[in-house]
């Protein structure tokens, strides 16, 4: 018996004879007594099976397929594996009546969000869904620290459900009605939220936050995504309701063809962005296809964007017709990749050549760094002594990095590597036999660090360092030891080290304990959120740093409003030479100078920072302004930072609200300055976004005063700021400012 699809295909071919330019769904429907959407669905089935071609236009037309059968409607899958993932997910999404709940699992960056969007795109393109089908995506991690706000965003809020809920508000579930809701990081939902989601899937209804009796019916197709094992992070009932769970493998476990296709796609996207053709060197392409890429597709795309950005900057200076991606454009961890030389290949086991991502390239890059530093300084016409000092600093930093790796036991990665163990044994033996009092001061960490360097140097395909050390002198006693080690390596491995390597080995032993000043320098900008004031300060500092301090790193950090501590700040203090902390609130960290934002913007503030950069010693105790100095200092600082409103009007307005707020929260002068600066910069950023994106005439979302103490003080002030500056504060702003004011 002929299947219905085969019958439709027969009618399709008969109509083609009278319509050589293609048959429409309406023509098929008219011939067979079907409605247009049903006929379109059958024709799309033929396209998916490779038995017809689809020509877009108005109307859409279909032609017989001239090639082989068994194709797919899915867009250009890189491999059969990719096609299977899409087809499995599409089948679940289309399952009547409202699809099967789908859960994508996999590591960060494997493409869970991309696959969810692609599914909807395919379904709409193939006319399974109307063009206006809602697709609402939400990352549950964005509000994970505030479960109440998270559930409010998802399910909506009933007026009065909590302080600040001034009106009924629809949630994302309601917005997705009739379409698809995609919840990324779904495991960040609290247990109560998971129960509400289970009820939604099971009953097709939900309640807004604060509702007890009213239920809202909804029809949605649900897609979730998580980086965790579902059984460990989801309630059993919810986990079972995701009857289709699709694991997306990490990039390292997928065929090379997948990465080749992704690399090609990402470079094509960047070429469209820049509107300039992009060419990639063979070496760059090879490294992009072979490096570990622990961040998966997300990291691969980011690394390609970084390379394109660097190459584009060079293109702007040279005005070439194309953007050329070269090895120097790749991020450091990609430039690190090296090759094993024939000289030492016989000493290495087949699969025992582990790589240290951030160290393996240093044997080559140290010379490049030295040459670049030397070239830059010679252009500045510095003295010979200054040139040697700066080159010595570069070598010292390199040695310190290797010693840090040795202290962290990164040499354990080489414990089964014949080459590394041979090098380590040779160095230890020669140091042990070295008849000199300095032998006692050579630590095992230094020996391991030197072994890491020599191993990396010999593992290059063509280890030929250029002359770059500029005759940096180490004591003769260390040069003799370096020569002994080189002779032993040549005898054992038949690997001759050039003179530049002997010089560098000598410096390894001459360097004793690393000093704090040898660490990369960094200034940290902090605020209560890590986004507003801290970022503004970072931009201001970059514009005002002296030319000699352009190597200085600047990092924005969020600080806990209660403890005034930050794990990221502690990490930076340990790994870098932390010159100073600048921000709106003083952190709890010892032996690091703190410069308040209001002081930095004063005439002597930058000079104070410059002095810190010069001598790296903490300044005298920072001065605390008197209470009557707050507003003049603030106005001067705001004129340096805000651009979307008049600081004078802002200060006039807050003057009238200062007394009750200060009394209610018992502010110190310094805390009060930080609060007002934080609010001003936050307001400026909101205005910038709203002027760019919000259409004219849109109703503002300001809060109105409530009777709750002391939040009403902030609600009243924000309400007046909204009226004066036409800014729209998010609904939780008053509550957040109250929390920050109380810490």
C-alpha cells in the first residue's frame, strides 16, 4: 500500500510538469484537498528526506531533488554526530501537543545555548512554528544569589508580594506562552523554584509570586541546560520530567571536522563584522585546531575574536586590503603550543610529552620578550645601565614564573617523561658536585624551575635563540656551573646549548629570592558591585597613567558589602605587586595603600598615586574629609566621570535628603561619600543605556514611596531623581541602596 507521503510526492512530480519554476504548498493543497499548512508540512518532509529542494520567496516554491536521497532539513551539520544531536532535539521539540521537555547537559561553552536557538530557528524556517513564535531565554545564574527575585523574574509577581512590588508584573513564563522557554543553568533554581517548574510542566499552569488561589494556564515548550549532572542538582521529580536529556560532548571529544567547521564559521562572522576579508596563516589555523581549548566552543570563539581584534588594529595602521591573522595575534595560551624536536624525540615516550599551557612557550618567548623590550628602550634612547636594568627585570620575572610553577609541583606533570627526568637528574648531580659555598643556597625549587626551562627549550622544533641578553652579567662562579650542566646535557642527550642559553642558566643561579617589586604591578579598582564605579575608575586610570607606567595592570573587583573582603582581591595581592586599591569603599586588606575615589579626582590625588608608582611605598595615612567638604569634593570628582547629567543638580537634590538618610544609617563621612558616588555613577550608566535603547515616550519604571522604614527614604529620593533626570531605576534599586547603606 502506498504511504501518504509517497502519494503526495507523486502528485508533486506531476504538478512540476506544468510548473517548471516550482510548486507551492497552496497548489498541492488544492490538488489533494488539504489546507496549506498541512501541504507545507508534507513538502518540508520531502525536503528533509532529500527528495525535494526548497526555494525561498513569496510564495515558497518546491522543486524535485536532483541529488541523492536521505538528506536532512537541518542547516549544514559539520558531522553526522552534529546532525544527530539536532535531529534528536528537534523530534522532541515537535512532539505533540507541546513537545517533550528537553535538557541539554555538558561542560561550559559546548554550545547548549546555541543549539537551543538553532532548534527554534530550524522549526520556524521549516514552518513547524509561525514566524512570530516567542522564544524567551533566561540564565538562572543571573539571580541565583536572590531566590525571591529569581522566581519573580520567572513566574511574575503579584502586587504586594514583597516590599517594592508595587504592581502586578508578568514573568518570563507568561511572555513565552505559545512558544519556547529556554532556561540556562537551570540547576541554579532553588528547590521551591524547581517545584514550581515541575508543576508547570505537569499541569500546564503556574502562579505568580504571592498568589495562592489564582492559576494561569500556559502552553510552552521547555528547554533546559545545565553544566552539572542532573541527578545531583535537580529534584528527582523535575529530573524525571525531562524525558529527553541530550549530552553535548566537549570539543576535545568531538571529531576534528567539527572544530574545522567552527573555526571557519567564526572567522566568517568576524569578516562580516569588519567588512574586510580575513586570511589566516597555516600555523595559526593548525594551533586553533589542536590546542586543548578547555572552555570549548565559547573559548574558541573568544580566542578567534581576540586574534581578529589584534590583527584589525595592525590593519588600521597599515591600511592593507585584508586582515592577516598571524601567530603574534593569538592569545598567549595559543602561542604557547610547541613541537618536539628530533634532537630529543628518542628520549620521550610516545604519549608522555605533557604540556604546561602557560610555561611551555617561555623558552622561546623569553628571547622574543627581551628583543622587544630592547628595541622599545633603544627607541627611547635610554642609557646602557637603564637598558641592562630593564632587561634584567624581564629575565627575573621569567625566572620567578618558572620557580612559581616548580613550587606548585607542576613538574609532577613530567614525572613519567624520560627527557624531563634526565634533565632534572643532570642538574641535581652537577649542583651536588659543585664545590663552592653557593651550592648550599641552590634550592630544589630552583633546580626544578631550570629543568622546566631546558625541557621547554629542547622541545622546540628549532631551538635557536636570538642574541637578546645584551651581555647581562652573572657572576663567573655561576657561569662555570652553567657550562658544566651544558657539557653534561650534550654528553647525555647530544644537545648543544647555545651561548645565550648558558647566559640564561647562569642568571637562574644568580637570582636568589624573588622580590615583591619583580611581580607584575597592578592597581585594583573596587566598588560594591564590581561593575559601576570600579569600571569607571578603571577607564579614568587608563587615561591618566604616566607613559612610563603603561605596563601597569588595572583590575575591577567586587567587594562584599558586609565583610569588605574579596577572594579575588586576596588572589591579586598574592600573585601581583598590588600598588594600590582605588574605589568607593575601603577594603579589609593589610599593607596595601587605599585611595578613595573622591581623593583620586582631586588635584593632589593623581600625584599621590604617581608617588606610589614611583617608590612602591605606602603613602601617609589618607586624609578623611570633614563633613562640610563632602559636596565640593563630590562635585569635582563627578565632573571627571559622569557625562549624562549635571553633577550640580544631582548634588542640590541629594542635599535635601542627606540628613535623614545619614541619621537613619549612621554613616561615616567616608561611607557617605562612597554611597553618593556609587549612586551617581550608577545613574549615569542607566541614562547611557536608556538613551541608547529605550524609545521616546516609554513609561518610566520608578518606585513610589512606601511606608516601610528606612527604605522609603531611598524610594523618595530615587523618585525625585527620576523626575529630574528622566532616568528609569530598576524596581529593586531602593532595596539594594538600603542594603548597601546599612553595611
